[in-house]
C-alpha cells in the first residue's frame, strides 16, 4: 500500500502552492501533484505582476517560484503527475496519475486551474503554430514589425494586446461589444486607448482564419449587420476566456453550467466531504493570483479542520467498543451547557463525546442535528437513540 | 542534441537524407522548456533512426517563418529535406510528439 498523506493538492499554480504553504505549515503531511516539470501555473507565462499587494519589483514567474520555495520550506512534497482518475468517496481518498501511480490521502484539494478557450472557427486549428496563438509571451518574437489581431476584450486580451505592441507594428483588437464597452478593467482600457499602435473593431467576432502556409487574413463578422470583412494580418491571438480543467472529476463533483466546480461555503468544500476546490477551477467572482492564493489558504485550513474532526470522530465514536453519548453543544447556548454539565456529573456507563457545533459543522450535518442541545446514543457506530432539547430530568431516563 | 540555426539549417536539415525532427523553441516559451527534456530523451531513444535538432528562434525568426513556423512550440518533421508534418500549440504533449515520431520509424 502506498503512503497515506493528510492532504493531496492537485495542481501547482498559486492556489495549489498557497494551499501547500498553509497545509504543511499546519503540520499536515502534504503532497502536491503538478503535471508540468515546472510548478507555478498560469503566472509562469505572464510578464509583470502589477496587482499583488506588496509585490512591486517581482515578476509573475518570480513570485510563483517564491510560492514554491515557501511551500517546500514547510515540508510540502512536490511530484510531477497528471491526475487522470480519482476515488473521492469515503475517508481515504485516492488519485491516480496518467503513468499509473496511485496516491492516497484523507483530503484532496483540487486546484487545477483553467486553460485558454478555443474559439472553434474555421482555420483556427489548421493555423496553430502558423500564426494562430494563445500565448503572447511564447510567440510575440515572431511578430516584430508585423500586424496582428487580438480577439477578445477581457483583462487577458487587453493586457496581451498592450504587451504585443512592444513587438508588432499594429495590433487590432476585435471586440464583440458595442463601441466603448470592454470587459477589461478600466486601467487597462485606458492604457489600450492611449496606445497608438492599438486599434479596435467593435461589434465583431472572428469568423475564419485564412492563409497560405502562414496566416494572412482574419475574416471578421459584424454581429449587428452580419457583414463579413477581410482584415489582412500576420498573426491572430485569441484570448476569449478560459475553461476549467475538470476532466478527471466531472463525474464526481458538482459543476456549474460553465463547468466550474461548485463549492458550498467559504470553506470551499465540494459536494464530497473532505474534497475542496481552490483557484480558477471553481465557480467564483474574481480570478486573480491573489484570490487563488486566498482560496488555497481557506481550502487548506478547512481540510485541516475536516481531518481533525474526522479522526476524532472515528477514533472516539465509531471505532470504540463502548456505548457513546454524543452531546452537541455550543458555547453560546445555555441549555446545552447545562446538559453537558449534567452528563458530566452523573456516573455514566457510557463514554461522553462533546461536539461543539460552532466549530464542527460536519458531524452535526451528517447526523441531521439542527437543534441544540441534542444527545445521540451510538453503539457499534450506529445511532440507537436520540433526544433533542431534553429536560434535565429526562436525561437520566435517556441514558 | 544537435543545434541548428540559419548558418547550418540547409546542410543539416534541408539537404539531409532520411527523417529529421526540428524542435523550434524560444526562451519565453514555457511549454517549449517543459517539453525539452522529453525531446532530449526521444533523441536518445530514437536517435539511430531519426535525426533530432533544435532551433532557438532568437536570431532565426526569418528562417522559422520560411519553414512556415510562426508559433511555439513547434515540432517539424522532414523526410529527405521535405517538410512532412508540423505539431504545434501550447497544449502539445510529449505523448503526441512520440506518437508522431513512431510514424516515421
């Protein structure tokens, strides 16, 4: 049997690495699986890092390199592996990589991020590597003093359009919205407007990519008039959003209509207990390095809490031979304190386990405890009796 | 692995007999750097049947474009100097490259 970790983190971008820092610093035995040799995720292909508070003179690739060092400093193991298969139900979860290695853990954090969306138009696939690109830092060098088209109007599209002006002689941005409307942040819009090399085509989409050997024409379609026009260009960069990498969990986890993993709360818990989703792969408002890092922290702490609760419950309630009385209480609930008090004073013939419902929501939810005080009697792992809001004198009877 | 550039491309690739695979890469291309160790390993494994070469596009941009390469990573296969296939894209995997190599064995 392979080693059993506390936490396996799938994906080594900012969310995964941040989860690794928090998990391993909390003394959880942590493994991070990344499909690439180089961890760091999306920021490894960015240039600048302009909006991570406190980080002024560090590039995006340097920042995520520091994330990695930080995680390793606290003991995270990092291995290369692309997860293809998972078994997430039950207390011990396992993930299997493409090369057939199986890893086991008490908890799993999914932080696989997202990849560029393809437009799916005629010629797009054919001209990949021949002028159609999804990565400005990879391919900008080819377009020195040439003319390129950028399709899209979100943050990535506009940032990359600005970056491309350092190389290309002209950058035409194709925007699907009305004139003056873009999804990108205002500061980026302003920079684009004031850049002499950038031009815009509004109300339009890319209809087809044409060329002979290399791209030479972008066929644009005006979505208002339906009219198509040929725009001569040497390259076409497509930045029309991203799609989450969820192939390996799409059967198991609840997803939203766009394929992002749904989480239930700020704990970033999915529909399977002990499984969390962090970063761009989950349904969320803002996809940035800082929010990915924040997700990683929350997911790791939630995973830690889950493991502690599960281990405690397993050991003290389910695996014990004694009869167990489980008293659900909360520090703010007077009656529950009295019940606890009473239970502690009577000479019990059973073992008493107290569950603070404020801290431990998992067990309360699993046993449908909606009201406190509640006391469960458990024998051989099964609930044999339950009393909700008992009067003090009823307790004697119950036990 | 053999490094090619605008000086020796003709001799090493275009005038070469048999199969040549050229790995077009660049320093700013993360995917290229990621794939490079795999390509090096393929060169070791299949080097007796196929000639492997790599080309840093820095300083060789025109040459790359003359070979209809305008995006990285790009793996281009030649048979007797004639371009036969071209794999590209930032999702290109080592498995896909190996599959293509096997077609030429």
